[in-house]
């Protein structure tokens, strides 16, 4: 196994965004992440660990004192910010990136972005750090359990199309070069795909690390399809539908965007039909995102997804 030099210890910042999250869920998140950070410290993989929390909740229970009380003895530093603007998780994470500063005398040069209902495996942090031995690796994605993502990754190198913001590690250099998450069109959905592709456009590798495990507390519908938290709310459906069209448009695949727009127009869901009407008005008004990726070097649009599936014969 390739390991970074013992002298190249990193300052780590663990970031999460609360959005209707209850105290028990957040408490488990803090305990799991702090334990994984402690093991990584003992192994010489990180020097410091900071916990940074942004709160988008309409009726927040958390505050700077409550976060400090829960996590102050578990992390070198804690930070809390209340975000009242409608900037989504993407904007909330960007706010935390902007506020990042020295942590225990070591500037955090890597950050873990994770949802608060992702519970860290003991070796999560150390496993996420390992691929950084290659200076070209910019983002490292964790393996989600018990329901893994079906998108493919190279079994030898770990290279993958994009990394899920359910839990990934990112170099702060990547955030500085890309400007962070998009908050204009993808603030609530698709922002992790977009950041991954913009990082790859700048020469960074995005890799999946199977040994970095997080348990994601989601549920299944009777059909077996994952029922993600809040995904059935009208606003969540609206954001998801919008991103499905805006991503291919931005990454120079208007054919895919138009096909998906037609599907929304014909949908039985009134929310999706409303999104289709909104987007058609934006197309008519020349108000869609400026296309990038002219060579189709990073964007993948396969069978409705944004990566080749692991167990299929698809091609991007």
C-alpha cells in the first residue's frame, strides 16, 4: 500500500451542513468523525482536525455554544455559521471554505465534505488521505454503505467520473482553483458532479477509495429504490429536475439537455412540468449557462446518469 511520508502531515477540516438535522444524528456524526480523526492523528496522517458546521435549518437547534459543547474536546477547533440566505448546501460549504483559517497552528490544506447522516468508519480519514501520495489527486470519495453508488471506478487506480458530496476529501488547492461549488444553478443538486468535473478539467484526479467507509442512514422504498432524505419534498424535486437539464447544457451536451427537458415536459409530476416551463423560458431568453467542455473530456451522460455504471456495457 502506498503511504505518504510521515513528515507530510496535513491539517484537516471536517465540514458538514445542517438542514433540519436533529441533535442525535449530529451527535453520532461528530462522534464518528472525531474517532476517525483521532486514529489518523495517532498514525501520523494528520496534524490537526477542525470541525466546521453551517446551518441552513429554518428552525435551528444548534448554535456556536452547542457545537462547542458537543465537539470542543474532540476536535482542535470548532466553527459554526448560521446561513439564512437561500444558497443551498453548495453555498453553505463555500461559506465554510471562505472562513477556513489556521487550525491548531497548522493551516488545513485538506477538507472532508460530508452530510450529517454519514457515519464514519474507524479508518475513514486515514484511507481518504492515502491517495494524496499522488500530488495530482485532488478529490477522494468514500465508499457508501450499505447502499453503494453504482457508478464505475477504475479498480486499480480508483479514478472515477465524479465524487459524491455524501462524503469526500478535497484539497483546498482544488477549491481555490475552481472557486468552490456552483451556487448559481446547482446550489442544491448536482454541485458535487460539477465541482468534480471542473477539478478534472484543471488536471486533478478524482478517485474512489473503497477502504474509506461511511454508513449512510438512508431508507429504501418498497421497490428497493433508495429513499433519500427530503428527496420527496417539492423543493428537492424541483432542484433535482433543474440540475438534470442544466448539467448537460453546461457541459456542452445540448442534445442530452433537450431530451431530459422533453421528459420533464411530459412528466405526470406538476413540479417537473413547472421546471420544464421555467427552463424553456431561460432557453428562449438566452439565459442558460455558458457551455464548457467543448471536447467532451470530462462530462459523462449515460442512461440518465453522470457516469458509466459498474455492472453494465455502457459507454460514455
